[in-house]
C-alpha cells in the first residue's frame, strides 16, 4: 500500500460534536493518527457520533477531572501535533486546556478551538446551533420561494461545511509548523465558514448597496434557465444552464427555440412566462425520460436525487465517492468515501469505528506507561 500523505501527524481530538468529528474523519482518511478522548461512561447516556464519522480513529476513555486523567492528558499533549477542542468559549481556560496552558506543556503545539460563533465578539457566549449559525450568515434568508418565508436547508451546513473547513485550518497550521517549527492557536468559528460560503452574495450587497432577496437572484430561481422543475411522475430535474450555448441547445430540445435569444428577460412577466412554459413541458414526461433525453447533451440538466438514489448512484460509486461495504471489509456498510481523489496518495478506510474506549490501554502504552501501571490506571481514568 502506498504511504498516506498525513502519516505521522498526531491529533488529539476532544471535540465530540459539531465540525470536530467530520474534520477528524477527513484527516484520518488520509493517514493522520486521530486519538479521540471520550469521557467516562454514564450508563448508556453518552453522545456518540455515527460510525462513518469515527472511522480511521482510535478511542480512549479519560476522566480529565481526576489527577490521574490530567497526567495522562499532559503526556498525550507532549506526543501529538494538534489538540482540537470544542468547549464553549472560556471553558478550556478553566480546565487548563487552552493554548497558553498547552504551549507550556509542549511549546510547538497547535491548539484548535471549534465553536459556532468564535472566541471573541459580542455573540461569543451565545447558545446556538446549526440553524442559528446559518441564520446569522443569511442562508435561510436566501432559501425558499419568492413570496414565501425563509426555509430551513436540508442538512446541517454549519457542521458539515465546518468540518471540511476545520480540516483545512488544521493543515494550514501544520504547514506553518513544518516551515517554522512554531505552533499556534486557531480560533475556528463555524459562522466564519458560512460567511465565506455567502461571499458572492455579500459582495453584491457591498457593491450595490441592495440586499438580494430569495427568488429574485439568478441562483435562487429568478430565471427559467436556473431552476427546478417537477416532472410527470412527481420527480424533479434541475437546470443550471448558465452559458448561452447550453441554453440554446436546451431550448431546441424542449421545442421552445424562441427562448434561446432571451435568456435574461427584462420584465417579471416575461420571466414568469418562460418558467410557466418550462413547467408545462417538464410535466409531460417522467423524470428519468427527461434525464435520458437531456442529461448527456450539453444542457446542464440533472435529476434531483433522493438520498437513497444518491447512495445507489452509478457515478458516485464508479468514482469511489460512495463505497460498497463489501469492498471495505467484512461487516461494513456502504458509506460516503474519500472527499478527495489523489493519484499517488489516495485515502483509505484502514479501521472501522472503534468501540468507545477500545484503544485506551494501547494509547497508554504508547505514551510510556508500563503494563502494571496501565492496569492500575484503567479503573481510575475511565470511570466517574
């Protein structure tokens, strides 16, 4: 097997929710050694992330409130490159796990604090969740129908995009450390990622002085050529036909060549007439017939897939973006594959999600505890 690009990178992951597990999964897929620190058992009342987010990680139970647990924690910090935490702002400092404290244990440590709204600013201590972060970035405002209320997007965008973004932030800090030998502190806020996702819309506000409204922009359904249409069988197709030559091809295939030269109608009446006509046309055939007719032509038309269809999709599976459980290993389930496709250093699933605390003894041995010490420590550090 080819070496993985992040082999040798050690990350101590204290973040149990939000973008932390997703960031760890991404970095673990490409070879990073992820040690997930889990609290002592509370009799089945634990918060455990889905297995797909815990693959390629190791798990240890550690009671950080006990002196023995604190000693183990400090040994771990001495041997890792990055510590990731997801406490509410101010909590890490109270626990002695903030960057100032960790850098005294290991001078070149990278400490990443994951939060929704950041460690600074007037909202830093506000209690909030994914939809709240989206709302503060304007995402629901731009989601929904022209005359309707803001809509809730269909996934936890702040967590999901935040995990990808957090992985990037960690690697930027690691690259700096490799060049300079310096660790640093990363104040990562999910809302900052969402603001960058809204970069163009926010720039439009800056350039024009006018706030775009849902349903009144190119990307939110203003025009016929960038829209979603229902088909005869209740399925849907999406059009993303920006370029005029794609729009011309589509208009010809749909039997409305008169629309080709008027992709951006000036009046609302013309725009609504185009959309109404396309709605009528798409209702004349089932979704998959339209897909067969249009998708492989230069029309920028695709089906709107349900999630079970996404998992079964031939393209995703051909690329390995969706992996078959049987190809991963015995007892494995189908799951989303690697986020990136590298020619020389592809990611792999080397280990399935561990049972909580399954690697505690092995990790204790790695940080220097003798077998007799491990036996004595296990009872102290893994219980309340």
